[in-house]
């Protein structure tokens, strides 16, 4: 008895191979041949008799013998790379080293040979199978469905699926079943149809790629900056229209030429091609124009992108931004030159404030009412790296309790009755990239304190009624005329918030401690008034210096305004001084807090880090010592075994604090985060404690 006509049995090794080959056979010959398929790994197979048996590989012949019964014809399929998925392979850059991963050396070699036959020769394919070592630690792998065999260090896996049955095997099957003459045209059409679908898919992908390329060209040519991209061999691949104008070179004469033929300035060429740094900025003059040049690398192969920004346009943009901020009122009105006085204590305070302005850390300003806290806050902003950003001030004593949260953090549409359609940004969002001044911080409720603490810790907020975390980049300057330590003892102010606010500290001197400044202050206020020719009798000045000015400069200004209103003949006399009832007689519970701050005692120079930051420093030291790259993900994972797990966002917040303290330096790419020399010294000192 011969084999059954129009029937065959497929025996494959793995279940995935069985499923792939079963689908292929049924698509091409399933209309007229009954196909059964089994995986020797996954199925219990009974003996097959009187059948044409197709083996997926000669490697399973021994396993398959027990399932092959009487009068069977066995055919080992010839297999080729799954051409339906080869488009995935073409996404890998030319010359890239790539592992080809499969279960046996023979199947690996067969596949690599198939790649060569198909003309896929743009990659350096490295054989990999169980037991084979990969000394090069290649980061990309291609596999025909054997995902479990891919080494753990591989970063990108391209699964092209199991190899398919070759057309020659399909023809042999038809021949063995006596169907070749009858069905060869039909089978040939279906096979060609499959290839046609692939061609169409590749054509569609190519069309989409061309469309994206056109869009990118429009984007690149639409920006105001010159853009230059250079491949790993130094040839220019992108050169936009602005670059044509900057360098006076047509695009056609720049693209695909070596960068040294286009960039003739030696210093600029050396700056662009310096691959020791992944990212750098510099200023250069080309054809009498000044440019701010930024270069960075975008992949391990060494592709360099360079942007050229016209310095004059940058200056104009900054001026425009300033005009917009002024229009909205989001700007600091005062500078340090506006702070009047020459008393040594005031000059020392201004000197400290100027130094504190250069950092990004939170500042707490303490001073009696009327000492000029907003004046100092505005001056600090204008002397800081954020001076081009917004400056927003909020006085908590002037805000009703039920409005504080919505003003600070914003709200979403429908968050409460009367909420604005579309929601509203809070002051923190509006101050993004700049400074927010929180005046009278001692007046906020514990509920608002808790939300404010989160913003300071995580640099993110949640609007009222919202569920989306919004990152914010804002420097906080807070001020109070109250004794926050006393409020902490009474349970009215959070200790953790106090320490978050008082990273840097500034104590403003009361006017009674610098009475020498009363005279220049009066001159300043008279000059600002609409009566600049007014004179002040000497006796008036002496009388004013005798008073203690518990209302400070604000009270002095009010007193002068009164005298300007009542004086005659352009002269302020003793009788123009208001009576005692006009003056503030007591300090009204304003408690002075002596300033002990020295510049040398800035928090980022102290050794007593809190426990959480110390733990992060220790983890960085351990990873660094073992030669590992320190990333936020690794730090986050390392905190799982500690007292408190930190998310990557929380880790980033802590790293920014450590960077500002001078303990770490953050670098882009594979260099990661590293301890500075000071950071290592701090670590060793704490370990000895």
C-alpha cells in the first residue's frame, strides 16, 4: 500500500516552528492537501502510517523515527530565512555587529548562508548558540523565534520568526503526491503572491519613509538655527537652508562632502570633530557673524549633530522674552543697586545675597515687616542664572485660605464649583524656568504645607482635581517675619518643610540697626516723589534718627509721605513730623532672629548630609568602584533593599541636590553620574563617623 494521496504530516521540533510552517503550507497547498502537524517537543504523537512525512530539519530525524510507521515517505524540508520579516533587518545600521542566535551551530550557519544568498550583506553576523561565548558582548541580536537563547546583555532583539520552507521543497511535495502537473501553476501563483505582498509592504514602508524624510526636511529647514549632521566617517548628511546662509555654501556642494572641505575654520573644525566629549558648546565668528555652536553625538557609531545659533538673534529673543514677561507682570522689578544704604551690616547682607543668587538652592529670607524682603527676593532673581525667566510673587497673608491651593497649584476643569473651563495653571507652573517668591510663608495652613513640600522634594505637582503629574523647574525664595522655630514647637509649621526652605538663609537687618542709612533713604524717596526739590532741615533728620522704626523702611516711607504732604515752602521742618500716635510703638510680636550665617557655612559645604542622600552617595561610590555606569534606574533599583524605595523621578531630584552641593557630577550617555573628589572625601569622612 502506498502513501495516501492529498495528505501529509509535518513533524517539527518546537511548537513555534510547527505553527509557522503549518500556516505556510496551508496557505500555499492547503486548498487541496490535508495537512496535519505536530511538535515533537510539545505533542504526544502516535505512529503515522501510509503518509508523506515532512521533517522541519534533519536534526529531529532521530526523535521522529519512533513516530514514523509503515509505508511512509520521509522528506526533510529545505528551509530559508523568513523573508516576510527581512524588513526588520534593514533597520540596523550598515556595518553593525549583530549576533545570529539559534539552537544549533548547523541551523545558525544555514541561516547566515541564506542571508548571503538573499543579498543581506550589510551586517557583520556573528554566530551564537548554546555553549558559544560572545567575547565582544554584542548589543543587537537576530533570532528565528529563539528568544530564550538570547544573551541577557543584548539590548535590542530582532525576532524574524522561524525559517520558512523553500519553494523547492513545495515542488517536491507536489511531485511525491502526484499533483505537480495539476497544481504547479496554482502553487507558483500563491508563492509569488506572498512575495508580491512583501514587496508591496516594503514599497509602502519606503513610501512612508520618503514621506517622513520630506517632513523632516521641512522641519529642519523651518527652524531658525543652522543644522549640520556628520556621519562616522566625517561626511555631511544634513545641511539645512540656514546653514547655506551662514556659511555661504550651497546645499548641493555641502551634502556628502567631508566636513573639513566645508568648515574651513580650523578651531571650529577641531571643536566639531572632538569626540572626547559627547556634548559641548562654543562661540565662533564666521564671515563677521557671531554664533553660539552646540554639538552632540546621537549614537555609538559617532554621528555628530551641530547647531548654529546667530548670537544677535539670541539676544533679540531674550529681549522679546523680557518684554513678554514685563507685559504679564512676571518679572523682578528690583536689582541689588536699588537697595539703598551703606551700613556695613546691610553691605554684608547684600554681599551674601549676591553669592546665594548664583546657586539654584531654595532660600529663606527672615526679617521684620518693612525690611525689604521682596526687594531682596527680586534682586536675587535678577542676579541668578534664571534672570531671563519669570519672577512671580505671592503674599499668603493677602490670600484667603480657600484660594491658596488653586492659586499655587492650579486646577482642572470641573475641579470645583466655578472652576474655569479648561482649568487653569497655578503660579508654580507659570513660574516654570524662573523664580517664585513665597512671602509670609509662616501664614500657610498645614494642608498647603504638605503639598508645597512635595513640590520642593519631587519638583512636580498635581493640579486640584487632576490626575496628571506635572514636572516644574522653579527656584523658591520664601520669606517670613515670624519665628518659624516657635511655630514648629506649637505644631503649626512642619519641620521637614522648614528644612527644605532653609537650605540657604538670609537675615535682613532692621532699620534701627543701621540708622546711618536713614539719610540716604530719605534722599532716595524724595528723589522718587513728585517734589524732588524739597529740602529737609537738619533737626528733622536728627529727630527721625532718634526713633526706633519698628515698622522699618516702610514706616519711614509712610512718615516721609506724610511730611511731604503737610510741609510748606519746599522745606520739611520739625513741626511737620507727625505726632507720636502716627508711629508704630511696638514690634507687635515680631521676634528678631540673629543672623549666624557665614558664606563658608553654605549647606552644600557641610558634612552632615541627611541619611537618604548619604545612602545615595554610598551606592554611587559602590557602583563606581565596581566599574559600573551609574544611572537613575540602577540607583532606583538599589534603594529597594533600603528603608525607602525611590522612583527614578525621586532619584533625579536627589541627584540634582547632590550636584548643587558639589558632591557629584552628571554626564550624558555612558559616562553616567560620578562622585567628585569632594564627594569621595565626604563619603570617607562619614564612613569614619
